[in-house]
């Protein structure tokens, strides 16, 4: 049944691409209907499968000469991320409901690219054949480029090209590693589980692991390859920003776990020597993750562009995901997967607030200008929404981020105690930049003035629409439900992590 999420997304994209540009209202309804069906299928599969092991979805010969098959399956990790994709898709369309209101919006093309991107993401999370996974991975990159380049703002073509070049560079690294694994195994299969059982020589894994891990981690926003992320977030339209931070960056982290760490576990082993305490690729990438947590948080703290604040916060939060994966502990990896889900929901909510509700009404993202617009009084809904989303992003108890971050920190403490301390410092800085942005944009005491310095009355803005309110309820409600009852996801994630081949959950390999 889960395969339907892929097929209906691509079918919807094809239908919308053939519709006339003038039929914006019908286009939006079709796009929303397709996304809602995808979410309903993901939710029904999640509830029906529970904590069961991998469930086969489809298995058909595709390129017999190379043993490549169209094989889809889902375990707990896949089902959680497919559910996240469904939620992000519906919310993204709701927050894009104004696309098509203006002449030249090309609503049919926008939503066609949007659904094609969603179909590619569903495909990555469900693919068992690594070649098929790579194909869906590439499919997701192309619509992302057009969404930013055509409907974006603020150096959109530069942002789109930068994102595409980084993504394709990472993809090339992944492809080289996968082809090398295929040739070395000589088993004429690209099935992930079959390849994972092949005893690749340790010397092979020592170069294949960092190659493939880095290739995927580029899309996850790992420092120092993160620079595409804030630029892309700022350049993208609201819905694309939501998908970029909400699900596309998760493709990178998912590939790190599902492919690099599963196929080449001995690439995480110590080298046999130490340089300044660094003795393995595992320590190198954990260090990169911690630098990303701190760097993203500090840069977000000094940004004056509202969207850049959220963009760099995503780099920081994705650092937590990568650190959790590299702990190689059950609790750390569980926390990392939960953090993927939580950040996907909360990043979508924050980008929707900044990009759609604030920017498209005030036409500025400059914190200095926003601090003089009295938005706390002019847009009370947006103010309280950002307070809630900000508190959830800070990791306040009661929201999904709290449980995820605690689990990652506990896992990191067992594997890298000093890194856990530094990651905790990054979370504290996260509170500071969120509080700073919240205070300046919505609760500033500065008087409202115009460009000449004269006092002006509090401006009136377009009321928040039903579509925006529905999207807010969907994302906020999901974060609260998971925050208050995290077992809903953890009971599904934990068995899947335990069942992963070759991932040794021994509390660290040092």
C-alpha cells in the first residue's frame, strides 16, 4: 500500500503539468487532494504495521543484467520518515495556497514540481535496492532546483545553482562508492540487505565509508559542506523552504545511516593511530557534527535576516542528527531518527511563519525593520505562533524536540563526553538566538516609524487565512502529540534500529 504514495505523487505531478495555467484554483485542490491521500496512506500503514519488522511493498526485476530490482520495503525508520513526508507535503501546499492568485504564478508547474519532489522523497525512504534509492535521490534534486530558481527570491538562481551543484557533487561521491561496492561484492545485486551481508575488506571500507557518508552528509547540511543550506533556504519560496529543511535534508541523514553505516560498518573502526585525539572516521564526522551544531547556532545568533536565522538553526539541528547517528548507541540513533521527524515538523512551522505569514505581508526579513513594525500587536496570531514554534525548537519539554535532543545527548555522553558538552552548549545558544529573534520581531518596544523617522500608526496586514491556520494546527498538533507521547514513534523506531545489519549497538567502538 505504501508504494501508492510514490505513484500518486508522480501521477498528480503529471496531471498538473498538463493542466492550463489559468486553472489555479483547481490545480491547488488537486495538489492538496494528492498530498492528503499520500498522508492518509502513510498514516494507515504506520498504524497497521506497528512495530513489525521490514514489510515488503514491491519487488519486480528492473535491470536483470545487473541484478537491479525495483524493490520497495518499509521498516520503522522508513514508516516514520514517510509519515513526516506526508505531513510536510500537506502543510507545504496549505502554506502555498496563494500561488496562482497573481498573473504569471504558473501554479500548475509549481505544484507539479512540488509533487514530483515529494514522490522522489517517498521513493528514497522506501527503496531497498541502493541503485533505485539513488535514482529517487536524483529525482528529488531536479524539481528542487526549479522550485527555487523560478519561484524563489533573494538571488534565487544563485541559491538554486549552489544547491544543485553541492547535491550533484555529493551524489557523484555516493555513486562511486556504490558502484565500487557492487563490483567488489560481485554478487550481481544492488539489494541493500544482500550487499550488507558481504564481508567487504576493511581496507575497502576505510575509504568507501567516508566517501559515501560525506556524499550523503552534504545534503544533510554537515559542516563544512553546509553553505548551500542557508543560501537555499533563503532563496526558496516558503513551501520549498519547508520541504528543503523538513524532508530533503533528511534524505542525506537517512542515506548516512541506511547506506554508508550499514554497508561499511568497519569504516567507523579506529585507524590504529591517533592525531590530537582523533583516531577514526567516526570521530572526524562526530567532530564535524559538533562544529556544525555550534557554528550554526552562533551564526544564527548574529544574523539580521529573519530567514537566515532559521536557515542556520537548521544546520545546527541537523548536526544533532548526525552526532546521534555516530554515537552507535541505541538511544543515540533512536534520538537521531526522532530528531529528523521533530526537526522536519518544526523547521516547516518556522519557515512557514517567517516566509509566508511575516515576509509576504511585511515584504521584509530585516530584524531591524521588523522590530519597528509592532508585529506583536499587528499580527498577534503570528506572534504567538512563533512563540510556540520557537519554544518547541528550543527543545522545551512537551514538544517533540525535547525527547529527541535528550536522547541524542545521552547517547553522545556515552560515546563522546566532551562532544556532548559542546552539543549542549549549542542547544543553549539556540535558546539565545530564538529568543533574540522573537523579541526583536514581535515584542520590541521601539516605536513604529516610517523611512523618514516620523511616527506612524500600527499597520494592518492581510488576515491569516484558513489554509495557513490549518497548516499551523497540523504541524503544531503533531509536535505536541509526539512530545507528550513519544512512544508513539519510539516503539516503531527502536526495533528497526536494533534490526539493522552490522550496526553494532555496543555503546561505542572506541
